[in-house]
């Protein structure tokens, strides 16, 4: 019974069609989340720090290093998490234990929901610090495009990670589909036979028989005795 139609996946050992897998909404959301996380991470790492005439690099978000560090952290971990859950989605049908599938779905729900919240914080934090950044803090407008890209794709990531959370909840609510298991066993079972009748011919037993008189009848009349005449 393990792994039979549980949590939105087919039976254990079912072959995964790459084209069908790629067209699934969950796969599309996963790929978009991976791209958005990459943009947030790469934008801050490559152009999120500027040199203001000293050896020390300053964060473009109001010279607040915590803003850049937070954006890098959320983007990098989100990037790695998307890669991990992408492989988990592809191998999900090969998990034979229903309990292991349940744990995987619950892990996805918890992480996706939590990362949706972290990206919401990232969007608010970066947007707030960028609004406080002065023009003089960015020579030749250096890092401005990277800052705007990190803010925009943090907002897009909120949508995609929220969508992944909803999809994971839907998988959890599906639970274990026992119809496949029941149908499989009912199809393989031998058809039920009615109880055979007690009569040898299979038909109803005859309860009445034609009455036949005995071939010989006895005369129960006693013989008469005559008195001799003298």
C-alpha cells in the first residue's frame, strides 16, 4: 500500500515524463523562483557595493551593510533551495513510503511559506533603505540598476514562493488516494461464486416423489372356519 497514489503522485516506480513534468505549474513556479533568486543574489554581489574613494566598499542601500547581507543571504539560500526541491519533485514518485512522502510535502510547505515571508521582509527592507539613499552616495549612479533589480525581483519572488506554498498545501490535502490500490486488488481478485446448491444437479432438490403402491398386497381377512355336520 505504500506509495500508491499518495500526495498527488502516482504509484511507486511510475516513469516520469520530462515534458509533462516541465509543463506542471509547480515546475514553472520553481524555475521562476530559481531565476528570481539568482537575480537578487547576483545583482547585490556584482554591483551592490561601491567604492567611495576608500579601500572599504559600501552597500548601495544607504550604506547599510545589513541590507546587502540580508539580500545576498535570501537570494543564495533561495537559489539552493529551489535546486533541491526541483530534484525532489522529479524523484517524488520514486519514494515508496507514504510517511516519507508526507514528510517531504510538509518540509516543502514549511520552507516555502517561511521563504515567502523572508522575501517580503527583503522587499520592504531594501525598498526602505533605497528610498533613504542619497544621490551623492552613488558616484555616476553606480549600482542604481542593481539595487532596483534586487528590489523588483524580491517582490516577484514573493509571488512565486507563495504559489509554491499553495501548491504544496494542495498536495498535502490530497493525502493518500486509495482508489488505485482498491481497484488494483479488485481487478485481480477472483469473481465471487454463489454458494452451490446441495442437490447434485445444481437445481432445487425434489421434495416430493410419486407414490407407488406395493406390488403385492396382503389379505388381512381372517379365514372363516366351518363346523362339520355329523
